[in-house]
């Protein structure tokens, strides 16, 4: 029987040494030490031994059981250790590799120019306001003295949202909202997006940007308009830039002007940017029409005002010599990274 026990020991340890997985080991344990395992079967036959043999065989069997248990525990530990090593190897992070640099964003050129413009007007005592991009027909046209059948509407065809609602074609709508809610003196600029159903090309986009300006107080004259806008142009383009006021027409101002600056590209000599005129138009302006003041509950006999609408996209393209307005909206990083 002792030989048999040693044979079991040898077989078991041999099986353990070739086991690859924890399941292999468990199978060995069941085969030799389990309820019906080979060693267990031997122990059950102890009763057949003589009283002298019994303690000797018993001792040997116990020793072999302990040895096999220890071999099993060791093998399990080794397998676990090996699995851990494999996992560590697979998940290894190479800390010597250069990191991924996170890019920090920058301001869009339109916002750079807008911020400059806001600084200029705030330093002249203006507040900054805004208005909704989805407007009613009343604020965008009617209250600005552009009734339903007025030909001026043709130039500002837009996107209509159901009855009476439209995407505003001009920030001038914000003038009306301001005058409804504030008593003079008023000095405010309202920057924002505007929309027109224009075909996209190098100088047109169905979405673009304006900055509306409005001043209403007692005794405001055309001189205030000219002085304010000249100051603004000189701060944006430099004091050597010439400013030209051209008579024009807007239904909500009387008189109305368009303001040109000497072409920043050629200095006024004429080039492809200014279409050989030497001038670039940057805004429309005028003295607020008495009708518009009245509509907003401001007495035109007591108060007067001037207003202007600057094309922010034009300001930006001329300042940075950008030849195509589409670049401002495509958000190509190769373009944006230059600012
Ligand atoms: N809203 C005009 C446009 O989009 C620009 C303009 C002209 C605004 C004269 C004004 C103004 O406030 O007084 O063409």
C-alpha cells in the first residue's frame, strides 16, 4: 500500500507540474484528493491493514496529502503570478513616449474685430445690447418705416418662419426694441448675426454680421454722427485713413449716408479689392427718421438721434486682407490658426 501511495504522489506531482491553467490544477485535485479521489480511496481501505501497519501508512498518506496540497497551492500561485505578468506586459504604458499636446483655441477673426469695435464704442460711452435673431415683421420692417409694399424689402429678402416671423435681415430691428424699452439719452451698439437669402460667393453669404449703433438725445446732429464715425474709422483702420460720407437712402433715416473708407489695400490708388474706386463701403448711417422716433414713443420735436449699421464681415476682411468671405464661415483650422 505504501508503494501505491508513493505512486499516487508521483503521478499527482507530475500532473501538477504540467498543468497550464487553474482548471487543470483543480482537475488534478479532484482526481487525487477529491471525495472519490485516488488517495481518498486508499485511506478508506485503511481498515484492512494490521494494527502495526496502520499508523505508518496513515502517517505516510497524510504526509503525501499535505505535500500534494502544497504542490497544488504553489502551482496555483505560479499560474496567477504568470497571468498577472502577462496582463501587466499587455497593458504597459510607455512613459517615455512624448505626450499629445492639447491645442488651445483662439478667437475667431470676427470676434477679434468685434471686441476692438466694442472697446472703441464703450470708450465713447456706448452700452452694448442685442436683439433676437428670429424677429417679427414689425421690428425688422414695419417699425423701421418699411411697410409691406415698400421696394426696399426686395433688397432684403430673407427666410420666413411661418406667419410674421423671419430671420432678421438687419440689426436695425434692435434699435426699435431699445427705444421701446429705454428713455433717452440712448447710446448703444447691438452686434449680431443677420440673414438674407443671398447666393453664396466671395462677397455674399446668407449669414453675416452687423453692428447697429444708436444715439438719441436732445440736440443730436449730423455733426455728432460724422465725428463719432470718423473717430471709429481712425481707431479701426489708422488715423491716415480717409472717410467719405456719400448721400444715400434708408427708409428709417433722413438724411441717410453711406460711409466709405480709403481702401486699406492700395491706400486709395485703386486695386482689385476696391474695384479700382479707391474706396470701400463699410456702413450705412443717418439721422433717425422722425416717424421712427414717434413709433417708439419718443417725441421728435424734443429729441433727435443718429444711427448706423456696420458690416462686421467687411470690416474683418478688409482689415486682414481676406479675399473671400467664405473663409470666415468654413472654420478651416489652417485659416483660423493665423489669427
Ligand atoms: N440696416 C441697414 C442695412 O442693413 C444699415 C443701416 C443703415 C443701419 C442706416 C442704420 C442706419 O442704423 O441708420 O443695410
